[in-house]
């Protein structure tokens, strides 16, 4: 009976120790950088509340979280020292699950907003680039277009039929 308890204990302890080690070596060191991105974006986008509602309608809260932390992992870790595809998928998934320990939905949205379009531009820069206007100056349709393009910017190009159909369906739901 003692050997069964030891085997079960070992089976439970090894993954817990491994995950704890991973957390403190891979995710935890980047918390301050993530918080800095969130705080900066919160100042930029806090006056545009309907963007968050549109984003949640289009992507869902889990989709926003998944995208935000995948992009954060790519920007902060993966692009600096590229490893295997398997390591990318494993770590980005673990970053997603670890994010629930530290970040609420609003903070996750701010991170998403800062890192959309592969981290090259946030929503603010994208609105200026695509529409020539500040984010707060966009009308509802333009905001919906901006959010709709995040999923696949090459497929949903500004003015395309696919984008117009996607935006129409988003605005119908709203």
C-alpha cells in the first residue's frame, strides 16, 4: 500500500514541481514588462469604451486573452530567441493559463489593444494608419472595421467584401 501512495505522490508532485519551475523561470520574470504595456495602453484607450464591447463581441473574452498573451509571449520572449514550434505552442499555452493568475478582463483587453497586428501597432496607431484619425474620432463602423481586421488583416483588408460582410454581421449583433 505504501508503494502505491509513493507512486501517486510522485505522479502528482513531478508535474507540479515542473510547472512551478516553468512559471518562475518563463512567465514571472516578464510580469513587470506586461504590466508596463498594460498601464501605457490604459492611458491611451481608456476613453474609448465601445471598442472593448466590439472586441468582446467579435473575439470573445477568451479569444482576446489568447491573442494578447500569445502576442506578449512572441514580443517578449520568442522573437528574441526563437526555439522550436513545439516550444512556441507549449509556452504560449502556458502563458495563457498563467495569465488568469494575474490579469483581469480589462487588463487583458488593454494588452490585446497594445499588441494587435502582430505587436507592430496597437489600435491607436492602427486607427491613424488606416483611417487617418485618432481612435476616439472613429465612428462605430470604423471601430468595428478596426476590430474585425485583427483576426486576419490580410483577409479582411479595408474596403474588401469580406470585411464589409464581417462588419455588417458585427453591427447586426450589436
